[in-house]
C-alpha cells in the first residue's frame, strides 16, 4: 500500500486489514460458487458481480500451478502474520483457504 510520506490522515493498518478482508471474502465467494476448483484459482474475469473463470479454465477445472503455488505461500504468510498481530478471526479465514487448497492439491494436480 502506497502512502505518501508524512501523510498522517491515512490509517495504514486499518486499510491493510480492510483490503485483506475484501480479498478473503472474494476467495470465499469463489470457493462457494465454484467448489470444483478446490480453493484453487483459475484465470478469472472480473465484473461488478465478482469473479468468474475465463472460458478456457471452466471445464475441466484447470488452474495455473505456478500462480497457485505463489498464492498458497501468500495465504500461509497472511494467516500467520494476522494471528501474530491479533487478528485471529481474519487469520482463521486465510487458514481455511490454505487448508482447503492443501486438501485438494493432489486431486487438482495429480489425478
């Protein structure tokens, strides 16, 4: 998050938590709307109603492995830092996303 040096009017911590809350809500909605992806993210289109898989990633459920590998590590870091900083409920939401991906990783990439 970019904040101009000396700008005291921006509560950076609140802004970060707000962004992380919106991000995990998007992942959770995608997981509910498209359970066949096992928490993994395909390439998506973005609209006012949310995100949807791009046509080439709809059937069978295809996901890019490198991008999702990076996502898994980011989720791992997010839930640990959020828990360490006192945002346990938000951290648990990130851990649930991480755990879902861990549960279905073999199925998505090897079966």
